[in-house]
C-alpha cells in the first residue's frame, strides 16, 4: 500500500476499510485493463484508470457512480464537485459532464463502479416506501437540493451491497437469482440515505424536477434541432420563467448552454469514433458555421477540434 493509500485508510473506519480493500482486489481482477469494463449484469460497469486524466467528457445517464479508490473532480455547468474514496455521485437526469482523475498509477489505479438506473426503478421503490422514506434533515446545509447531481459518502450497508453486486458479476449462475436483489438493495439504500430526498424529487410525476427531466429528455433526443424555450415550456406545462429557473437549478446551466454542451460532446465523439472531420461533425450536430463551432469547441475543451482529437487519439480515455 502506498503512503497516499495509507493516509486514506487511516481516516476510514476499520470495518469499512476492510470491505473496501476486498472490493479493490475484486475490481483489480475483474477490470484488469484501463478503461470501462462492461459486465454481463444489467447496467453495471467497472472503471479503471492507471494515470491522471484531464478533460474526459461524457454525458451522464441516471446512475449511481461509486469511487472505491482514487480521486475525481467533475465539472457541471458552473459547479465543480470533488469526490474521494468511498463517496458516490447520484445522477437523476442526463447531464453533460467534464471529469478529471486527479491521481492514479499502475500500482494504485483509480477504481470506480457505475450502476445505471432506470428512473422507473426509483419511482417504484418510492411508491413502495411511502412515508417511511426520510426527508431532508432539518439544518442540513446543502444549497444544491434541486441539482440533478449530488454527492455523499458510502456507509457500510451500501458498500456491502455494491461489493456483493460486483462479486456476482464474476459468478453468472449466482447472479441470475441474486443480482436483482443486490441491485435493488443499492438503490434502496441510496433512497434511504442522505441524498435520497433529492433522488425522490425526480421520481414524483407532478414535481418540477420531474417536469424538467422530461424537458432534458427532449433536448437529449433533439439537440441538433433549433428549439425554443416557449416550446419546451409548453411541453412541460410550465411557464418559460419557471422552466428556465428550475432547469438552471437542476443542471447548473441554461437550456441553451445545455444543448450546446450536448452538441459539442457528440461532435467530439463523432470525430473520435467515426473519423469525421470537424466541419462534417459540426453540421451533423446542428451548427451552421464551422468557425463558430471551432470557437465554442476550443472554449469547452481547451484546444481546437483537430488538435484536441489528435491529442486524445494518443491517450487511452475512460468516461468522465
């Protein structure tokens, strides 16, 4: 164990640290290569990074993202979120994210677990829990209650459930019966924990958060089209001002900024994965001017499109 890992272990309760170390060994075996390892279990992926990475771009789906080893910083609109080992991020809607892995090496890689969740799973559990689910604690100091992304610490219960699910990924016979139960337990424990009240806001069909989430789905599916805030507000049955305010609370950006980021993320993917030139990618995602696209791309990713893609092709990337 490195000196950095020893320092982390010293501040983690002994039982939690024991479980974490066992999970680290499992992840090292099941995700031997750098990058994203998809498992055969529904929605479960393992993440490993052997070196620091800057400006990894991704569009987060509704999911729970657990950090087991290493540090990561996420940028969402005007908000920067740093999280440490044994913390996790709950994402309730699709969000364009920039991520940085701060420290990682071959000996002590960054290790994470991602569980994609269906909002219907959350809604069904919320209905089943009824008034048994805790609300936001009085005096809880968090100005981002309405944000679509929130971070908290893992406790023994959720860490045990995550460990069981990851272990089942290597045992397909047991997984057929036990994996759905472990998956349900993880979501249940998240709902019953510190961030559960915020997750539940998005599951309530008549809530502002749920209405905004439907607008986000429209933007995700039609980001290359010109869309007016008045049309989006009408679909959500909200006033334009109410939609704008609620949308910015949840995504930390305006609908126009959100659409722009989706376009730039997709253009980057098209150039990397399909080999499109910058101009072709810009037209594909809805830009009318390649020069305008290039300026906005440079502001977001720090380099012009061609230079950025050339740099990325020389590096093995993992999702943000």
